[in-house]
């Protein structure tokens, strides 16, 4: 029996980092599957608790330079805030040191002799490397010990090489180079500015990534922190963590319901035995729901009129709100099929770049001899810096996080990235009638319902007609399936604006229709709410359940609509298309960036007589910009 858990990861900076953590976790005995999301800073791990524990996973990940937050009292958010604060301080100090070094190297500040200027620059650059860049070197060393590499490896190599070459020239430049008639220089400014721009880029990137997780924070913000517990004649405010199943709680107007439970008494000025609760944040329904004795209430909902007492039934991670949050987190942490390709590329990317930098150095040295040694070295450093795999690693997860989070805000729960990607391909929809497209009139005597006009028995759900019309405009064929009589099925199909329908169908008939459409090479979505829909839901390419339906249907479904407002269905499909398009845009720009910039950093234009090259300083600035631009591009989804 395996357990699935979403574990926060600390210390990742690029696609290679995520790939290394994922490879480490998947290599542990007892881990069935681990999927690491760079943008979400988390690992979704499916493991056997009898064979491996989170503490053992943490120890393994610590060994390669990262950390897992598995301790109960340890908050991932607190760690991230501290890390962000430290990053901000390091970036600020790095800018101060960088400006000082640049001022000396550009001649704006003259401390006396050339030797004093150089040695002062050396000390400032060394302080920058040891204080602001310390993490790059410690992580790179841990990676090297385990035979792997990441972006920190590239930063460490480029800055150490440029710094050590500058130190050599500071003390022995005249003796070695000047004596042979070769011009030489120092590159402390390059080593300092590389670290400064990388830290600044990470700072901007973390701020932008924080925006992609805003939907999860909003969901978490719905959970109250305290509750009023009834103890005899005394009512006491207590932390939510102290509530146990069976406790009696009192909920007053405007307060959030603390846990899932059952109403045992209620009152309001409108009704002496009922209160009215706003459940729109869970169900999307705008009208407050009446709650009498025996009614179910959900954590995070708010009484708009009246107060009630309730008995706690589900607490902590077992509440409906907690399960919604977990589902969204797992979906955001899952990987789209295209991400698997990117992950494989990331595993070999850093070694390939290191090889390209070495080739660049050897070629320039071979072509120009010792005179070209400084140029060869700077070209190699520029290649190391500019070829950061961050943008490539962020391209897919940031778009998925924003897309799935935005869907959750619209009361659409998407189970995983594969479902989101599959939604865009749907060109046929099979819809159940009762409970999906229509609602039975609850005020009628069902023993006499057959004698009533059709419009007085089943009403059409809100915006059902507009939703079906929108889907068909998008090129999606809609088929309504009903166990009802021919007359009723025809009537409701016409009311919903659906051309294709079948009456008197059994569960097997629904599955058979899905198979038939698939045999015609259609990508089929099935939407239903009952046990009789589960066969067809399981068979469909994309399964969609109504949130107020049965648990069985929701368990099978890849997508759950929490509202009776069917206008969210075409929204989900359009959002899927926008998200996948955004992923490909991000990947395109990430690959184009490397494809164009690596040759420019290596000095390829010189081969064609063009005096142009990207220097290490500009390389670090462009590398930082590429990562931030991918995240900002993904955030555009919020505007759609």
C-alpha cells in the first residue's frame, strides 16, 4: 500500500536541480514515483511507508545539496521567506561590491598605484565570492561529489576561473605576459557582476514565481485559524489544531466554519430553526444555503444569516477544503508529457555546456596562440554563464501552476497536468442528462410526476444552453445521453441546444458511445454525476464529474466542476488551450535563447568578420532576464 505526499523542496534553482532531486528520490528503495516541480518548489512522492520514510528521503536529498521539509513543526513558507530575505541581502551587498569593483576597474576611483587598485579589487571580489556567492560553491561541490551538475556548477566554474586568472595576472602578469609582449588584464569585475546578476535574477524570479502560487494561498486562506468550542455552558475560542472529531462547535455570522460537520441546532431572524451559509467559495453557488438540524456544513464556508452549533465530523487534512487544496497542489506538482522531454534534456545540459565552453577555450587559444589566451578564457566563461537551463526548467511548471490555479479559482478542479493537456484536444463531449444538464424539481410529488408537463418535472441548469452553444462553436460535437423516455430526452436536448441525443440508455450504452466516437478518431470527454456514468467516465479520454454528484464519479474523474453553472465547462477547455499554448511559447523562447546566445558568447561572429561578442557580464544579465521573462509570460494567463 503506497502513500502519496507533496513535500516542499528547498534550494532548487534550475531545471537540473529539479532533475537531480527527482533522480535521487526515484533511486530510493520504496519510492514508486517522484515528480519534482521547480516552480512549485515541491516533490510529489508516491512511496511505500514500510520501506522508506520522509526522513530517509530528506537525508538522501541533503546529500546532493538540497533539503526536504518533512518535520511537523517546520514551515516551508517560513523557510522560503527566510531564504528570500537572505537572498535579498546578498543581492544588495553584491551590488555594492560590484559597483566598487567596477569603479576601480573603469578608473573612476584611483587608490594610488596600479598594484593597490588591483589588490583592492581582488579583495572586494573575494568578499563577494565568499559571502554572496557561497551557496553556488557549496552546492556545486556537493553535486560534483555525486557525479552531477546544475546551474550552480556553471556559475561556480565561470567565477572561479575568471577570479583565479585575475589573481594570477595581479601578481605575475608583468613577469609572464608583458615580458613576452602580450597585453593582459584582470576580470574581477566579470566575476563580481556574474554573481550580482545571477542573484538579482533569482530575486526577481522568486518574486514572480510567488505570483504563480497565489491561487493556493487564496485556498489556504479560506481555512480559519480558530474555532468556538462548546464545553457545557462555557464557549471558548481555541486553535483549529486542537479540535477533535465529535466536538461541539458554535459558528456565528461572518465567522468561517472551522471543520466539516453536521448541524445540531440553528437559528436566524428569518427562520427559527435554520441558518443560511454562503458556500460560494466551495460550490460557486451565489445564493446562501439553508442549514437545519442534520445538514452538512463545510470548512471555510461562512454563515451569512443566523448562527448554529455543529458536531465536528472531518478535521484537519480530511475536510473537503483540505482535499481540494491537496488536489490542486498535486495537480500543480504533476508533469505534462512535454516536461518529461525537458527533464531528459536538463540532465545532460550542464555537462554539454561545460564541454562547449572547453571547446571554445581550446579553439580560440589554438587560433590566436598565447596572445588570444585572455579572449579564449572570457569566451569560455561567457558560454558557461549564458547557458543557464533555468528558463527551460520553468517553461512548463510555471504555466501549469497558473493555469491549474486559475481553474481552481473558477471552481474547476483539475486532477493532473495530463488532464489539462488532454482537455485542449477534445472535439466530442458525451453528457449525461439528469443531474448534469438538468435538475429535478424538488418541490413536486414524484409519484405523480409522470402526469406533469415536462417543464414542471426536470429544470435546465444555469447557463446550460449557453455552455453547449459555446462548445459547439469551438468545434466540439455534443451528445446527450438519457435513461428517460424519448419524448423527455428530445425535449431537454432541444432546450439545451444539443442536436445529438439518445434516450432509454443503460450505463453500458454510454460507454459504447464513447468507444464508438474514439473509433472515429475523436478525443472524447464524458461529463456525468452518478454511479451509472462511471463506466463511460473511465473509458473517456477526459472524464469530467459534477462536484455535487457521487463520490465514485468524482474519484474516476480527471476534472471536477464544483458548481452547477455549466458555463465553466467551455472555460476549462479554453483555459487548457491557453495553458498548453503558453507552455510551447515558453519552451520556444527558452530554446531559442540558448540557440542564439551560446554561439554569440563563444565569439562565432568573429569567424564571419563581425566584431561582436557577448561578454561574461552581459551574459549573466541576459541569463537572469531569460528566466524572469518566462515566469512573467506565464503570469499573463491570469489575465485571460
